[in-house]
C-alpha cells in the first residue's frame, strides 16, 4: 500500500529492505532522530519491504512508515524514497544492491557487502556506473572510545608499534542446541562464514588508518558441523565458526608489524564483545565493549610503565541531547553511523568520521579471500 504525500524537501526519506534484527534497529535510530543536535538534516523512515508479514506488522507501529510491501521492487519504484537501507542475508546483497542503484537510489548497504570478493567488486562497478552515494554499515568506530583510539593512532606518541589486535567475539553458538539459521550456512552467509558476519567490524578502523595487511596467515575453525533444524531434525552447519587472521602491516619505521583480526562465534562468555588494542614501546591504547566506558592508555617513561584507566562519557562524533557524562550503547552508535551517512551524503560531514566506504568493504573482502586461501594451503598468502 502506498499513498501520495508531500514531505518537507529537507528531509531524507529512507526505505528499508529487510526488516529483521537490523532493519528494526534502523527504525529505532530514525525514531529518535530529534535527539541529534548538530545535524541540520532530518531523516525519516517511510517504507519497508520484507517477505514476512509479521515483520511488516511490527513496522505498523512506526508512525512515519506509509509504505509496507512484501515486494522490494515497490520500494525501488517509490518516488518518495531517497535512500535505501538493505539488511538482508548475504546471498541477496549483490542482486538487491544492484537493483537499488539501477533504481537511482542511494544506499546504506549491510556488511559484508556481497557474499564474496567477486560480488563486492561487481557492486563497486555498479556504483561507479550509476554514480550513487553508497556506504557500508559498521558502527563500532562511532563509539567515543573508538574515536579516541583513532586519534591516538594518528597523533599519539606510541614509539615503535609492537602489535595491533582488533577482535569481535560472540558466544551464543557455544550451545550446540541453538537451532540453525541462515548465518550458519554457506549458501546464505558465504564461504567466509564468521568473517562475513563479524569481519567488517574488525577491519574498519585498521583500514581507515591505512593498515591493510599485505600478507595473512589464517586459522579457521569449525567447532559444530550440525545444528537442530527447528523441525525435529538436524541441519548441516557448514560455515567457519571462528577465524584468526594473522597479518602484517607497515607502521612508521617498522615494515612488518603483527596485526591480528579475530572473529569468533564461540568465545566463552562473550556477548558482542568488540575490542581493539595498539601496543607500542612508549605508548599504547586499548578498549573493549566489555568495559563500555573504560579507556586504557599506556605510557612508559624510562623504566616506569603504567596503564591509565579513564572513564569516558558521551563523546560521540555527532552531538545529541544526552548529557556528556552518560554512557553510550549499541542503539546510540547505530544512530551515530546513520547521522554520518546522512551528513556525508549532504556534504556536511565537516571532518567527522565517515561510514565505511565501498573501497574499504572490498579491501576487507580481499583480506577474507586471502584468509580462506591461507587456511586451505596452510601458508601465508599475499592480499590482493
Ligand atoms: N551492523 C551490524 O552490527 C549488524 C548486525 C547484525 C547483522 N548485520 C547484517 O545485516 C544484514 C541482515 O542481518 P539481520 O541480522 O538483520 O538478519 P535477519 O535474518 O534478522 O533479517 C533479515 C530479514 O530479511 C528479510 N528478507 C529475506 N529475503 C528478503 C527479500 N527477498 N525481500 C525482502 N526481505 C527479505 C527476512 O524476512 C528477514 O526479516 C546482514 O547483512 C548482516 O550481516 C549487521
């Protein structure tokens, strides 16, 4: 159902394709857009496509939504949609992203930006051919602590960089009785498995800092190979559960600094624990969402070495009504990511952190493809 409407032209009108876990989070971010105080562009969710009627029913409670459909082509044909957010299983990314771009809409694409490297590269060809504004979803850099880590990596006195670690750990898959879903099947999630699910989150900050590994050695583990199918039987669970990617990057005067990207679905006790650590000979910094407002910085003076703990507040890139001493969470950083997308699209990023670019998404896929090859061959592999 769709009916005509004359919206304020200064408002960006968003349509969602895929109203599951992430589609609903996006609705929540737009639902309190008024909390943003230094972004003079409005954004509202106007249309949603999902195959599942119960999903569409949920969106009926969102007052700005005026177009609900089971056929995503109707969102693309809707002249009142400026930007499309796609939050779909990975095997659908390439086809739907290409359709969005052919329809003349801008796109916030979900990671991993295509099911594999080939798909990611073809999506970029389509972006170049259509000239649309496209970014890839990745919200962790919008945490206040992440912004501090990025500043520190660029300007801090680290000395010689010893090692870099970026990791994302989950644990719900430890339970073998957890039923199968599309994220645990190669045909829907991709051969890269957990790297497709969690990898962009560990790749984004290193890539933005210019730390793309030149060579990687990967250890991929599959711990459970079948799961309950939800109908009394068992189904093959054929994706990688955990991935350790050992890479090396040139940083400062060091040619081959070890950098490890960890993505794990089976990490005992971890619930969406994302962390980053940069260790150097005179300085260092580390942050984990397991201690959401705690930033640690390292300093060595002569023989004296100390980690300093600092409580962080709400120092997000885009200012909001939330008090500076309060702590941010997942819904906040998703809204920050959306603010960055909307601002950059309008040329109003003004030096603030921008969303992951298509080039960064392709670079992450190049690392994951090399990781697959490394695991198969048992050798280190150059990254394409
Ligand atoms: N940025 C993040 O932190 C984050 C977190 C989780 C998932 N994701 C990504 O978001 C995307 C979606 O993941 P999710 O967890 O929301 O999945 P989900 O399974 O919860 O939701 C997917 C939705 O897509 C719908 N769908 C499937 N095929 C469709 C079609 N042809 N047309 C319209 N709708 C269709 C399904 O009915 C479902 O509601 C994936 O790319 C995933 O990697 C990102």
